[in-house]
C-alpha cells in the first residue's frame, strides 16, 4: 500500500468513532499494545526530548526502504507514534519525503501535533524526514 | 469574607467553554486571569490618552506620564518599598533577574560565590550560570529534602565571606513550597552578601513587605497578579541600584550624551531604557488595586481552604502522590501530583478534553523532577476565583483519566 492509501485507511477506521473518548481509547490501546522499539535502542543518540514527553526514534534501511522504530514514555504520544510508523515505515525515502501528516488533523488528533504541546512528536516527524533525506543523499 | 460569586463575575473569561465544558482554570501559577477593571484600564489607555511618556510637553503625554508614575507609587506602597524610584518597571520576572545578574558582572571576581536554591525555575538558574561563566564566580546550590523544602543547615555551611549574592524564590513554582526567606536573607546579610528574591509565585498570594524583609532585590510579574503580560517589577534598595551599572542603553536612561561621554539618568530611569510598556504598567497598578480591594487576607484564607479541600479529595484517588510539603501553611495553592504508572502528559491531555486547564511537564524546574526521578508532574494551581465545585470537577476528570489510562 502507498502512504496515501494507508492514511486513507486510518481515516476510514477513525470515522467509526463517535467522540473524542473513543478516539483516545483507541490511541491508548495502540500505545499499550506494541513494543515499538527494542529497549537497547532507547539511548541518548536516539532520543528526541520534548518538554512534556520523550520520544526515541531509530531508522534502518531494508531493501531501499526505511524501517522506523520509535517509542515514548507517554501512552498517548506512543499511540500516535504507532499510527505514524504505520504510515511512514517501510517506504522509500522519496515516498516519505512526499508525504504529509494531514491525516492526523482529519482523525481529530491535531492538538497532539501542535508545537505548544512540546511532546516530541513534531520534532520526531522532522527527524523522520531528515533520515529520509540522509538516505536519499547517500544513495545518489 | 470573599464573595466568590461576585468575584467570578469580575472575570469575563470564566464564562467561556472549552471542548464543550465550562472552563475550569487551574493553571494560575503560570498566569492568572484578568478582571474586567484591568481590561477596561487597557482599553481606556489606548482609547483616551495613549502617548509617549516623560518627554512630551503636550497634555496626552502628561496624562500618560502621571498615570504611569502613579502606578509605580501604587506598587511601591503595595510592596512597602521605601521609595518609588526603587521600583523599576521590567518586562517581567525573568527580565528583572537578568538585569541584576548583568549588573553583578562588574562587581564579581574569580572565586566569588553565588548561592541559588535547588527549587529554582530554569529562568533562575541560567542567568547565574552565564554570570559565573563571564566572571569566574562559582555557583553553589542549596539542596532540598524529600518534602521539597530547602535544607537550611547546608545553606548555613555554604555561606562564607566569598558569598556575594544569594538567589532564592519566595515560593516554588513547581511545588508551592514557601521558603524561609526571612532567615535566608538575615543569614546572607551576616556574611555581607546581597539577596535577590524571586517573588513571581508569592506576590499573587501574600502581601509582601519589602522593608520588613530587608531583601536587597525582589522581582515579580504583573501577569500572575491579575495584570497584563509583558510587565513586571524589579525592586532594588536605592544603594544597590545606584551601585549597579545600567543594563541596556537607549532613550530615557540618559541625562546627557556627547560622543565622548554619557551621564546616566537618576533612578528609576537609569534602568528603563527606551519606551516602556506604559499601558502595562498602568494596568498593573489597577490589578494591584483590584487585589487589595478583595484583600490579601481574604485571598489567602480562601485559597488555603480550597487547597486543603483539593488535597484531601485528590488523595482519595488510589496511587495519587502529591509532591512538596504536606503541611498546610508550608505551601501555597499549588498541587503537583502524579498517579503511579501514568505519565503526566497523558493525564493533562485527557482532562483538557474535559475543559480543565492544568500544567503538565517539568514546569521549567528539571532539577526538581530529576530529584524525584520523575519526568514531570500534573500541576493544579488555585486562585481566589476558583471554587470547590471546580475542584470536584478536577477530581472527577482525573479519575476518568486514570480509568482510561490504567
């Protein structure tokens, strides 16, 4: 699936929820269920410090595609990371650079991507794109 | 006695809804809300006598100058400073601290010592680190105990003839601890050191008596005292303010300028370069009048009652821990808490959805969070316009967040 298709799939899934409580409960479940990054990669090198919550992000290349793993100490942040990884991970650098994060607005979670939240997510998306730029430059 | 229903009608913002719920504003330690009289004063200034001050011969300029200087006098009387010119208008507490830190650059030498407390806001640590880098002075820290109280015995040991400046907040923004500043000041003076007190958190709750305290410097912000943002004060004893060099160069702060030499203006103008926040200063005066009309005793009694109520109700939630002094009277209306196993960001995000405004995170006081080995706390901070019903709503919301997150 392309990034766009995955985003549309997520928007479709979220359209079933009636209110913010249901959306948050789903995000919390996502945040609880998946171990997103191996403990040994939760290092100072991989950390993105937000004022509110911490985020760890790691990027690897597999068959010309970037595989991201990430984590956070806050559950809501981690749940949104799970969505971001589902969208961005396992795609080529070019696809990743072309993609936007508007789907987060459409599923009613835009406040979590506001810079005033300082939860590390905005910085994480920037870092995720920087990795894509780096791998693309390396391959050219 | 405080007529809470009447007080609430003074604040237009308290009528609004957030996310479909009536706003419950419990982030007063970050900024207080603004009563209509202060909003009216701001509108009145720009509608009727907006002009630059201290230099115009025209009527508007005279009116604006009079209002601004009257505000300074109101502030002087409120804080019981000896002279109005000991009150310097600043852009806020941080500006006042930087002004003093900068002034001390020329007074310190290598090996001199500055003492700060472990309970400080970042804005209170960084200027001193910068000052130490510039001068070769050494920064010493008064540690705190598990209750978030300063360990005075260590402070006594840290003090020596090398100590030139002691800097402590009157009340901690992160925990609400009321520090024993009278003792801190007296002990520092015994060693000949100057003392700067950060009163940002104390001035909204306590009527500060500067002559009695005998602090050398004291800083505060209007926006935590029902005034506008972007204005505050630095109080300095006349002798100290005369000793410190000016902070910024510009208009207003000069007496005479030639290319060879400039003579500086007298206090307070020496430290007020450029056009100040005229409207903000005037509105600050109105805010102080407003708070005095309600009465600081009434404010303190009512807030303590709410603090006691909120503390008891919140502690009924299993796994909830409150940081800071547990004795009422040892702290002001700040409740900094966590629920075991739950990140403060998650609680804050969920209760915001229920219309409740609290602060989460490290409250710019990372060393305190490191001490407790926590990423941050949820901080509910109470003002005199809050109610028991609002505390109940907070408790219900926190319980709901806990259920969702557990």
